[in-house]
């Protein structure tokens, strides 16, 4: 029994451990917190954010925390500090300016947090990786494009991006480098904006306010990004209206160049298609590649320290095709999102089913262990029963032998009495008694026998009842009892006692539904088998109970 309980205990311990193990295995997948510090909040960064979020679907266990500083250096510093305090495993940062965020970025590198510089650079040198397009090349490409559109001759105005930010500086350098190759090209106005459309408008207005005369020749405007180029165009259009005849070229025939070429609604490509921008350089977001790089770093896989992003120019010749392609990508994207939602719900169902299955297996195993235990218990019980039966049988045999020997002893004793009947003194006494009995009439004899029978009947169920006990009841010695009973019935008291027991048994067999054994005990046999033997000797057939 103890053994069975130990088996149960072990089974339950093993199964519970399995349950705990499976739960921990499920939850034990490495989770990473990736902090993203964005310098601004605009359509380009919204696209990047969406791509980053979407790409987490393809990497398990990524907790993405994105913060945008809205072109506020102090706020960006604070946000980087907060992200580090939150325990991020990696920092992606687009520093608003090259110098102003160095301390915050250093805080991360000093704390061992890998840093990916994205799109914009900082003067911190021990960053982990950089990913972004080559802004110098972009500026240069747009300079070359301006030269080709103007045939190498013309006046250009440049509205550069935010002062101190790396893309602004690099685009400016690249553009000017290209322009310097064409002596017929002149940059007649330069101002800086802050990447927003409004700042382009303001910068252009400022430049125009410094121009006087009636023959202002502006052939091309290069904006540090599309929004500022569009802002500058608005300012020029307003100026043209307020100063009729002042501009040599009408605003609609001026070349407007920008950077970004977002394919999203209202983005640069759409503006090129609408003719509001002449051309724009693609400044890719590639959020998914950025996420791949972050995960590679976190997982200790090999990665490139500097990842460039390809760029290209969008003009009215390819704007439509690019927009169509983008729409197609969006459709596919939405389809993927739907699929992802579906996969998510299937995974949830699977999770529930897996847990359910585990519990079913657990129950089945517990049932099996119980069954094995029960079978073992039954077997042990059966073995014990067999043993008990064997012991009972042995006991029964012993009882039978004892009872038989007791009867044999009684018979021996009766024979002894017979033998001693020749003893003189006894003989005299007996003769006297026999004389008395002879003298006694039939009625008295009958009374004696009835008394004897009653004494037997009253004590019938007592298997220890002896001739002495009956003698005690009848106030006679064993010898006297023997002699009188023998004289009156021709049988010894032992014989009569056994006969009465057997006859009563016969009646009980006929009238009751008691079993042979029960009847045997009722009529004073201690051993049912000895009873059966005596019964058979007396009646000539075996007792048949129910
Ligand atoms: C977006 C943006 C883009 C520009 C880039 C430069 O915040 O201003 O328009 O190309 O940042 O970092």
C-alpha cells in the first residue's frame, strides 16, 4: 500500500514538474526591449515607426518603445535618459543635432547599451552601428540633376535643413560640390529651415525680401527636404502675386527640388506627379531592415557597422509607376496584416489547445497510474485472500481433527465405562440403580430421556458441550449417566447427543435457507467439514444447504 502511494506521489511530482517546465519554456524565450528615440514627429517618421512596429511580427519577444522629441533637443535628451532608465537592451537614435545629444548617447554606450545611429549622425564615435542613406550623395545627385535641367546655366536658391543636423550639412555640401562643377550655375540665395514646410516658406520669404528690382532671376529652388521645397514654392508664388513682373521666370516654370520622396498620400512622389515638385530624392525609411540589424546585434550575430541605403531620383517620368508600386505594396501589407491577425488568433487557440492537451495527458497519466495502483492493490488483496483461505482451510482441518479426536476420546471413555461395569462396587451401585430403573415405570423412563434430550437441545449450539455438562444438569456422574442412558436407549450419551445434533441439522436444512456451515455451527459443530462427514455417516448422503 505504502509502495502504491509512493508511486502516486512520484507520478504527481514528475507531472507537476513537467507542467512548470513547459510553462517556463513557453515564457522563457528571451525578451528584448528596444528603445527608439526620434528627433521629430512627421510623415517620414510616422512611416518609419509603422515599419518598425510591423517588423516586430517577424521577431519574437521584441518590446518596442518609441519616443518622439518633436524637434526639441532637451526633450530628446530627457527621453533617451528615460529609455535607458527603463532598462532598454538597445537604443536606436536619430539625433536632432550632431553635437547637442552626445552626452545622452554616451550615457547609453557607457551603460553597455548598444546604440544604432539611424538617419542622422552624432559626434559620438563609439556607437555600435549606423544605418542611413548617404546624404552627401543625395545632395550631389540633386545638384547634378539641377545642372542637367538648367543646361548648366541658372540661378539657384538653397533652403537647407536644420542647422547642426548631419543630413542638412551633408546634403548642403553634396549639392554645392555638384553645382561648383558648373560655372554657369550660381547659388543666389541660402537660408536654413527646420525641416518643416513652414520653415521653408519663411526662409524663402526672407531671401526674397532681400531681393530688389524687376528682373529677379530664380531658376531653381533646392529644399533640404520636400516639405521645405514646397514651403519655398508657396512663398515664391505669393511673392509673384504681390510683385507682378518682378520675377523673370513664373513660379510654375521654376525647378523645385526636394528630398524624401515619400510614397505615402500627400508625400513627395505625389507632389512630383502633380507637378508641384520637379524632382525629389528618395530618402528611404527601411524600418524593417533597421529592426533586422537591431535583432542581429542583440542576438550576437554578425552585422555591418555602417549600412548605407540606396537612393534614386523621382521625376514626373517615374512618379506614377512608383506610386502604383507603393499602392500594391500597401495592399500586400494589409493582406499580411490580416494574415498576421489571423495567425495571432490561431496561435492563441493553439496555445489554449496545447494547455488543454497537456492537462488531458496529465489526467490520462494520473488515471493510468491509478489503474496500475488499483490493479496492484487487487492483486495483493487476491494474494492475501488466497493466503487467508489457505489458513482457514488449515484451521478448519485442525478444528475437524480436534472435534473428531474429542469424539473419539468420548467414545474411548464410554468404552472404559463399559469395561469398568464389571467392577464390583460399581456393579452393586449400578445394579441398584438398574433395579431402581427396572422398578421405575415407563413413564418415569420417558421423563428421564426427555430431560436428557432437553438438556442437549438447550445447549445444542455449544460445541464444547460434554457428557459431563449434561450429567451436571441431570445431577448424575458421567458413569451413572452413561449406564442409565445406555440401559434405556441402547446408545451412549455421546451417540445420542450427536444424533440429536444431526437430526436438528436435517430439519434446519429442510426448513431454512441457512447454509451448511451456518447449520453446522447452529447444531454445535465447530468444524463444518466434520459436520458433513458425520452427517454423511448418519444419513448416508451429504447435507445439501442453499
Ligand atoms: C524627417 C526629416 C526628413 C529628412 C530627415 C533628415 O524628420 O526631416 O524630412 O529627410 O528628417 O534627417
